[in-house]
């Protein structure tokens, strides 16, 4: 799937942390697109004096469906001229892009337990699915395990906690790899906790985040006989070709 070229206007920029921004784009042309949770949008970064034009790929963070706007999670505290260009974006700016792209999709309906495992901005496709209008209830258990570094990196934490209170079948676990002394939640990397949350070999495990995390979780769960493992091809925001087959 090659997606459609689009032109969009930046409608809102939310500073979630010092490094992460949630940017909402209003489509100008075409007026709407049909997107699935797990797919990505390609954003064109214009050329600068120090580098040529680039295309960066970001997972959809807003609910899927037929949309007139969409949101992406974008890290700006990374190396490279494209990060500097994005940091200068302001509301009202127009961007060019293409999408939706990719074969990594999370079905709106499911008949088995689901385990989402994310690190950093890899949370985007799982937030998209969890807050979809199709997810009024979870007929089977859905568990989210999310890894961040410290308390200063928290965002969406309150939203996921509220969701766990109104959806009895939803469980939310946040693991911090470098927490402060007062942190009462999970400590360490998500790889230290994933096996305890994936006791059922029939659980469908979806992975998004750092490539090292994906490789390690895949190794751990394959050794336990898990067969239903799915992952995106890329770390959100990297320069990559269109996604390949995402089944791992």
C-alpha cells in the first residue's frame, strides 16, 4: 500500500515532555483519509542549508477510521537537522506528506487476549487502538506494558490509568528504567517484566519501540513457545522505506 499524497496544516502542538511533542494535523487536501491503528504517516521535511529534504515516518497516535485530522508523537531532542526543523514548526504551518503506509495493523476486533509492549514514542499505535471509537469495551483481556526512563518522561499516564478504571478487562503497567526513590511502580526495562505478563501462549503480542527491545522480547517469548508476535519495522521517526511484512 502506497498511501496518498496529502497536504496538511499544523492545528495544535502539545509539549508532552522536554523531548516529545504531540502534533495534530488538519488535512487540507484530500479532505479525509482512512487509516488503521498501527499504520504510519510519512512527513516531508524540507531541505535546509545544511541538509537535503528528508521523509520521516511516524505511527498514528490518534484514533483510526475515516479522519479529517490526525496526531503524531514526535521527538525533537534527537540529532540531525530534521529534528531542528521540526522544533521550529508552529501552529498554522503547512506540511506535505504521504499516507497511510505500512502493513502493521492492529485489528479493531479481536478474539484472544492482547499484550501491547512499547517503549518511548512506540506507544503511539497502541494509544490509537485503545482510544478508538470501536473499543467501547474489551471482550478479552488487553494489557499494556510501557517502558520509559524516569518520572520526567511521563505523558499519557493519567489517560491510561483512567482507562483501566472504566474498562475492567484493561490492565496498564508502566516500567521506569531509571526511576526516582519514590517511584512505586515497576522498575527496570520492559524485558524484565514481559514474561510474567505473557503466561498465556495464545496471547497476541504487539511490539513497538526500540529495535533492541523488540529483538529481546521476541527471543524471550519465542523460547516460551509464543507464536502470535507482531512488530513494526522501525523506531518511530526514523528514515525508513515503506513498511514490510510486520509479522515476527
